[in-house]
């Protein structure tokens, strides 16, 4: 609606992140410095986050939102492959099935034209959806490497990178736009929510492997759809409603798989398994 230039928007997002996380770091006495072993991962994280946001901004300006998101949300699969190769993370059969059906549910909700409306030709700019997904996967992977840091530190440095990139964009000729009160309020709310989202993502990836944390991110589509209906009066159909229900079920199964050890039912504690093995061997 407001058509804010991407560089200017990136600066607002970065400023919000620096203020919020910088204040929390100051209050908790967390230093800005970090161990040298985290420098490379932090640099990669800042670069991937910036590249992903720019790819999203440019791609959305050239394609429809539903088509772009359908390609972008392939990123959990890309992240899972990276995590398998580089971090040796594994997934259970339930987690794999739930992830696949979560993506199908996303397609049911957003209903891209190249699937549901039989578009005659594919928009070449959809490649930016794939690129942004790859960068988002790198972001998730680098977050796992810095998971020992307090959550405020990675978000602070990414936000600082956003500000620097925004200043460079504006310095090299990208236009800026004067905002009225309504636009400024909407941008302010969006930036604060974005910062909170970054912090919860970092916390989630610090506690859980990518195979669970990344697909859980599909919840933003399902909750966003519900808010869109309740707040903005968005039209919906039976396919999109079924997609939300399937998506919520799959996300619940992914969350429960952490408790059950990857299956549908809780696994027996290790000491119980050892006791049963001992009884069998005695017989």
C-alpha cells in the first residue's frame, strides 16, 4: 500500500533491532564483543539476512505474492538438506511426512496461480523467491553455529548490517519517501514485530535442530491467513480452510515429535529400555 523503497524499509527494520536488542544487552550487561570463532558465522548470517530481504523485496515487486511465497517456502527443505550435509542432523519419518504435508498445506492456503489457476507461462522473476529461500536457509544454518551466544547479540549485528546496507543503498541513488503518520505507524509496528520474530527464530534454532524449527515457520502462513480473515475481511474457500487445518495439525505433530522421540507415541525412557533388554537377555 505504501510502496516504501526497500533500502529505506531495511533501515527502519535495522534501527528497530538495534534499539531493542542494544537496550536489552545494556540492561543485562552483555558485551558487544564475541569470541573470534563466531566472527565468520556472524558475517555470513548478516550477509544472508540482508540478501534474503533484498531478494524478497525485489521479487515481490515483480511477481504476485502467492506465486512468490510458494517458491520462497521451499526454504525449509533446502535448510534441512544443508543441515544434513553440514551438521549431520537427522529426521524421523514422522517429521519428514509432517514437513511435506505442511508445505502442501501452505500451497492450499496461498493458492499460487501456476498450480491453481493454470497460468500459461511462469514468471522468470520467481527465481528471486528461490534465491531468498536459499539465503534464508543459510541464515538458519549460520544461526545454529552461533547458538551459544545470547539471542540479542546475533540479532543486534544483523540489524546493524541492515542499517549499513540501507545507508549504502540510499548513498548510491535509491530513492527515499517521506512518510505520513499512518504509514510511519504501520512501519513502526511491522519493524517491532519483525525484531521480535528474529529473536524468537534465533531462540528456536538455538534450542532445536533445523529439521523441526524450520518447518514450524510455516505457522506464519496459517496464523497470517486467520488474522487476514478476522482483521481485513479476506475472502476464503474450502481449500484454504482445509490447508490451515492440515498445516496446524502437521505443526502440532512436529512439535510433539520432540517429546515422542520422532514417532507418534512417546518412547520409553532409556532406563526402561535397558531394563527390558536385561530381562530379555536373562531369559
